C-alpha cells in the first residue's frame, strides 16, 4: 500500500483508495482533480550525483508534496520520479493554487551539492467532468504534464476543460 522510500501511497494503495474516492460521489459536490507531477531533469541528477542523492531528492520532493496537500488529498508515488495527487471535492482554481504551492516548495528545497541546480517539478492538472473516469483524468493530467515540459519545465499546466473562463484564467 505504501512506497518504501517516500511513505506515500504506491500504485496498489492508489487502486484501493481511488475506488473509494470515485465511487462515493454523494459526499463530493465538487469534482475530483488529478495532478501528475514529474521531477525535472531527474535522470541527470541520478547520473551526475548518484542514486543515493537521487533517492534523497525523491524523498525531499515527496515531503514537500505532503506538506502542501490537505489531509483528505491523496499523494501517490506513481513511478520513479513521478507523483500523482488526487484532490477530491476541489474547485479547479484551488487546485491550481495547490499546484503552484507544490512547485514553489520543491524549487525552494535546499541543495547541498556543488554544481547542483535547484530542484524543479512540472505539474499537469485535470478536472473531472461528466463521464470522466480516473483513467481519463490521469491521461489528461499526463498530457498537461507533457505540455508543462514543452513549456520549459518548472511550471503548471491545466488540461483543457469545459469551462472556458477557468481554462483561460489558469492557462
């Protein structure tokens, strides 16, 4: 259920928790928001400074993520240096604020190695709409994450949504 390195939920834990979150909509008048996060240039950190430093970066990033989300939100180590965050019952504008808070917190992680650049993270955000299941939300957040990478990294991109006003405000 938990990742050994970060203590965040792992993919098995995600499956169990997300089933609860996505099936109990009666307690959630607002939609589910999904964030896909990826540590920028992680392979070069691992290659240049070694796997122990890379592991410490992953731990530091996971700690910042946990510090920035609410108790009811779910942070998951989705894979290597990727994290998935589920924000149930969350307006998109609030999710954007949380994503920026995470991005800033990660960028401000102290770096103790000479020649190491600040750690940064790219984040893609998607919001549930009628008919969306978790897989489609993850897919949309992942597309937004790739757009964040193409935009130069260390940024947040909101996936296109039905509400043009919100999308334009946060694009």
